[in-house]
């Protein structure tokens, strides 16, 4: 994991019970789930010290990611209503609409922390084990202002009724044995009046937990996880290759029993004891897994420094001189799977991409934050998710308050120029206020071939080639209308005669909505697209040759990506904006500047909102506090090690997230859709709810719903990636 603390701003965001938008407190009051800071008692037995294993560094801290932990108390999954971690059991609809969330999190009712129902019904979504399903009891510790009936509905079965008395009380409800299931479960609460406060909810326990210890999981004084005897904390994680689970116990009488269960059913078991203890998880490398940690030997075990660790020191970024020149290229609608450097099976010839890959950093799992031009470009320009920048409609103007790419280049002392073939991307629509020269070729009626755009852009900077400059080029050859480019067209589908011989689009004399094409015509349209992939690749070769002739190639940072991809009948559609498929979200991202970015294939998830902070980092420009992305420079230099989540939004109505092979699509508050991309690259088989997907599903759902809850406030430079947060996340939320 990147040690994001090096990138953090100094101030914490908030204190206990306050929104992250509010003023910081230097010592936040512990909330529910945190033990008050006081000296730990001396150990009953002096701890043993494990033999030294050489240098190690954490790639995933269980302590930092404590809000992703699932608590088991007396055999039952215990959901803490008062914790920010409650977010992972909820579902959230469109953040830009006026609809309320079902729960208000981190509320205080009397002297207790709670999640508060905003209406008369609300649901929690919980992952259960076979042992928990075997005890079909739901216990609810809740607050109501007057005596009240309460009902629950488990997985859309018949209501189960109970009663709550005024104030705080605990009700126990017996669930018919066939209603709960192993894996994901939906439990909906109903009351006659809104405003129920949920302190905790337990599913599958043998008895109700003690209120004082029901949700305790962290000791602030020792910065350690708290494990009552025979009680557990569980995380759903991705296990990197060649990692161990390590931790320190200061009391030699205490141990932690560990069970790691992979998505394929393979199990590794062991114990942590004393200091420097570790359990080898290499057998589970590359898999999603459930980590169960259970306290033993002591009434209460404190586990410090709990983390997945890898051998060696944390890699330090390579920092040569800042680039004097920057070329930033967006190839509109370019799919990652059509570039051999990202997909060796790709058909299009891309020799210049291939050559660049030999001396560049490639980010192999990059998502754009929108599935069409408006949202995606706005996110790239401002380093913000849609939920924050809100530029969702083509009529929307990207707010000038965001610090954009051109401003970063200007702050670095560059002459700033751009040429775009995308009609929407121009300063008048909010895409920059600091350009020295900018032209939109559609707006001005200029040529739309990539060669036309590159020629215009280079004409802006050629007179300035001896002074620092920044050049943006927006190519649209891979955006409809697709026009045949030779000699590649003859190679990919020579001899075709038909209505789309020279071009295909959704307007004009050869326009089509994509629904009336034969398989032969569809194949030809794909060839048209691929000919433009190769054409744009050829432009890269010409660009490099020109910059070499100018004598500045070695001083130039080249960044190439796409704003989205295109569907080509994988699911019956052609074009973009219609889904959250990989063909739309997964784009290439290459950064060439060997002085800072070594030859590397980065597998950790990246996002297009990271491009702006990365350019700023390379140029030595201070991070804007409003940016939600983070610099990719550390990842490029090997300071990662844990699979990070990539995230995207489809007009805020649905969302997609990917960690490694696992992908989830969230359709509002409806049932998620889960795919194993290693087995189902075309996303044809939704495996949500199937035993084979239980662990992979939760590995994604926990960070997805945590990110969705704080989508507007989230800043990766402070909080890390939602799948692997920094130490600031829980502490900024007062936990």
C-alpha cells in the first residue's frame, strides 16, 4: 500500500460526530467502537519475540481499515449502528437527486451513537456465515420516542413482528429457519413512526452481546484492535502475492487465532502471538479472501500493527528533473482492449504504443469516472467524481472554482495550448480559463482527423519550442463517425462491399442506430474502428519524431489516455453512455517520462481523476485541496502492493467498481450485479448470491458503499483508496 501519510495535508478533517466538511479537532472524542485513550494495563505474561524476518512493509493495514471490519459477538454478526462503518451495510441512490438516504449515519441519541432511520423503513445488507445462519435470531438494540411496534422482513419473506419500549431497548426476533442464507442477506426494518435510532443489530448469535462491548473494536491509546475472548473481527480483502499477516500482542497470555478463507475455498489457519508474529498467506496470493481474527487466552486481546505485509522497504519515487514540456493526449472512445500493450490479443497494429510501452509506466486497470465525454472530461479536468463536480448534462458548465489542467500547467510556468476535436471540450464550457491558445475544431469548422488536430496543436507551440510549454491534443478518430483509414482497413476487412464501406456513424447518409446490422456488417464496423486505432498509433510515431527533431523529446512528459471506450454489440448496443461495461470504463493510460516514471506495468487500480494530481506532482505544483484523485507517481515506482479499487458512475444512476478480477455494478439501491472477469470477461454471467462469489462480492461491496457514502468528501490524497484507506480515514471520522 502506498504510505499516503506522506501526501496528506496537516490538518485532520473532523471530530467525533461531525461531517468531514466541518472544522478539525486535534484529538477527536472516541465514538462507539473506540476504547477511550488511557494507559494499557501491564501484561500478565511477558510476550515472546518472533525471529527477525528482514525488512517488511505493510501493504494493507487492518488497523487503518478498521471501519471495514465485521464484528462477531457471541456467534452473531454484530452491526454497529453508531459507527461510520455502518455504511458498508447500506445502499445509496443518486447523490444528485433530492431523495433522502434511508439512514442518517453517526448520530447521537442520548449518550449513545446510532444510525437513524430517516423514514418508516430502512434496510441493512449483511454477509452471513453458515454458523450464523444456523442460529436464526435477529436482535435489535434501538431507540424510539414512544412504545412502538417493529417489524422486519428478511430477504423479502413475511414480516416478523416485535415491540420496542420508549427509550433504548433490545428486541429479539426469531426468523424462520429457511429465510436466512449463507452470503448476502437483506433485512428491512419497519416502524409506524420515522426516526428509529439503531445502536446495534445482531444476526445469528447465541445470546445478546453486552451493550458496553457489543461494538468495541479499537483502543486509541495503544492503536490496537480489540478482540474480546472468543470474539472475532473479519475483513474481506484481496491477498497480494507473497504476503504475510503480521501483528504484535503485548501480553504473552493472549493469542489471535486466524482463519483465512479464499474465494475458491482454500483455507490457511494459524496463530499470532507475542511481538513480530506472522502467518504466511502466500498460498492465497492473488485471491479474494475472508480474514477471521479471534481473540484467545485473555478476556480482551489487543492486537497492534495488524497488517498484510510484504518483504522489503517501501519503494521511494524516482524524482528526476521536472519535465520542461508536457503533451497530454485524449483519444476519444479508445478501448483499452484494442491496444496490444494492454491486451496482447488485440487485433489493431499499434507499433508506436508497443515501443512506448518499453520505456513507460502503463496503468493496466484504469477506469474513467463517466461513460461518455461530458462527465469523463469534467472528472479528468477537475480531478473530481461526478457527485462533486456535478457537470452531468451537456448543457452544464464545469464550475470555474475547480483548479483544472491548464491552471496547473500555467502554475508550472508553461505556455499552455490545446486543440480538440470533441465539440464539447472548450473553455466556454468551463474546460479551462488559463489557455494561451486553444481551438475547438468542431466549433471553428476545422479538420477533424487526428493529423489536423496535431498539426494545429504543434503550430501553437513550435514558435515557443525553446521555452516550457504544455500541449493538450483531443483526437476523435476512434469516436463515431468511424471512417476507414488505410492501409489498415484493407488488412482488417479488405474486400467488403456494402453500405458501411467507408464509414459508420449514427447520423448522416450512412447513419444507423446499430440495431439493424448483420453480423458481417458488425464485423466490418469493428474493422473501421480498429483502422482508426492504428491511425492514431501512427500519429504517436509522427509526434515522437517531430519532438525528437526539435531536440526536446527527452525533456517531454507524454500522457496518453481516453475519456471512455465504446460498446460494439457485446450486449446488443453500439456507442457509449449506455452501460457500465468494461468496454466503456476500462481505458488505456500510459505515462512516458523515464526521469520519473520507470518502465512498469501497474496492476493496482487507477482512475482518470488521478491524472491531474499526477501531472501536478511531476511539475512540482502544489496539490489543490479540492482534488479527489491522487498522484500515480508512487504507484509507478513500485510503492503499491495492494489491489486498489477503480470506480465509475453512469450519470449517478448506477456505479461500477473493480478490484482485480472482481467487478460489481450497483443500480441505485437495487440488488448488485457481480462478475468474475477472469472467467467472464464479457460480463455475461451475474454471479451475485452464488456461493462462489460470496467473498469476492464483499471484497468489493465494503469499499464501494463506504466510498458512495462519502463520495463528495472523499480525497484519495488524504483518505487513500476506499479499498485500502490511510490512517486518516477512521480518525477524521472520530473513530
